[in-house]
């Protein structure tokens, strides 16, 4: 049985979905109507088995009244993890292609690699692969309390776990200690791995950890963090949804303490 091709369609950071549809899914049967509006069509896999494509529509394209645009971020928690990974991969593929049209070494226009998902410079032979930025995200525990913080960028009232990018030359553990010291001025111990989540905004890999409080008083940096505090697991503020690794870590801890 031949599988239908699926098309993950974007216009900037917005995704195209069917209006009034009970579920969010990529385009299949409607593709012939939308294909003339496409600016770029990129395969999500290699070879004849690939059936998924990342599609960028022209900025002025109007797909018609049967569709609507919604932010990619709004898919978090509204589609299952596997579907979100595919939408995320499509978003990252389009962003990578857009930002690697020209060689960062010599400035020449790049071309597709013949067998890999990469761009090659025909002038100096440099190869440009999709770039993933590793980030750490950590839930800090103190007895029945969790350290939760908010960034000025968060939705009003939302609190989450601490996170930060890995810098050159750092281990994941070193990043955790540095970020926590910079943002809330405490120390941690007993770091253990929780899990990971691709995060396509535009291309992070979130590496989740649980850690125990060791010492210090919270002092926020006032830049990345606008407020932080210890919250009892029975009296939490608004937290991220279950579709995020931060939300899953917090709920995991709540479940552990309520058993």
C-alpha cells in the first residue's frame, strides 16, 4: 500500500492547518491546490521511502478560506509528541535552508549535498549541516518544594524550571552549575538525567535534569529571571503544559510526592 505524502506547511513561524478541523495534521489530499503557492519544498528524509516534506509558502500567499495560520508554538500540547517532532523538524529544516543559502567561509552560494541533508560550497568545499544548539533545563528540589522562576518573556503568571545554553568547552554538568549560579545564586548537588526534547525555536535540543538544592539564598539576576521562589508541590503557580519537558518534570515530581 502506497503511503500518502504529507506536507508540513509554513509561512515564517506560522503553520497552516485546516479551519474547524477536530485535529491538527499536515496537508495530504489538498496539496495540489497549495503547491503553486510554495516557495520551497524540502524532503524530511532521504531516498524513495521519504513521504514527508517541509514547505515554505510565499510571504503573500493566500491559501484560501478552508485554512488558517496558527503559531508553531501553539502546537505544544495540542498534538502528540511524535507529531510535534515532525512539525519541529520541518520548521528547523526550512530555517536551516534559509540561513545557509550562502557559505559562511567565502560567501559563495551553496548547493544541496548529493546524498546527505547538507549544503555544500562549490567554491571552497565547506559543508553546512543543520545546526542544533544544546540547552540544559533543570528542576531543583528541596524536600517537598521546587524552585520555579519566571522570565520577562513568559506569559503573565507563568513559572517554570531554569534553563540555559551550553557554552563552548562546557560539559552539561558545568553548564547547570554556571546557569544556576548566574540566575539564582544557589548551588546544587545530586544531578540526574531526566530526558530530552527537541525544541524548534529555532533549533534547540533541551536536555532535562533533576537536581537537589545544596546551599545559598535565592538572588535573581534581574535580566534572564524576573522572579523566583520555592513552591510546595501542593501550591504551585501556573506551570508549562504537559507537552513541554519543563511541565513533565514538574508533574513527575508532584506525582512522586502524592503517592
